[in-house]
C-alpha cells in the first residue's frame, strides 16, 4: 500500500515526495475501505468495519512512514557520510 514511498526510501535513498505520500495514503484508504466492506458485506456492521479498517490502515501507513523518514533515513545518511569521509593524506 505504501509502495511508492518504500521504493523511494529503499532504492533511491531519499525522502518520499508529497505526491508519493498522497498516492500511498489514497490507496491505503481505498483498499482498507474495500477490505472492511468485503469482510461483512450485507450485515448491519458493515460501515463500522469500513471505518475501523480505514482508521487502522491510516494509522499503520503513518507509523511506517514516520519510521522510515525519522529513523531509517538518518541512519542510512550517517552510514553513507562515514563511508565517504575523506581519508587523511599519507604521512611522508
């Protein structure tokens, strides 16, 4: 559901754009709503399940996105900076 943001973080090592976040969030809401509707279609609790599924999907989406942007990216950036640090010139 958050594939565009994951691809951006994992392969390109950069923050996801606002368009990627919006598309991922819209897809999460749509799929969560459909899964909530499909679970109990035809019963009195169908709209309760749809709302609960959408809320759970959005919470999961935001939690994963916060983890990737706040924790995962800074660690990768720090590791890349250490790998690219200039070496001292050889002593004569």
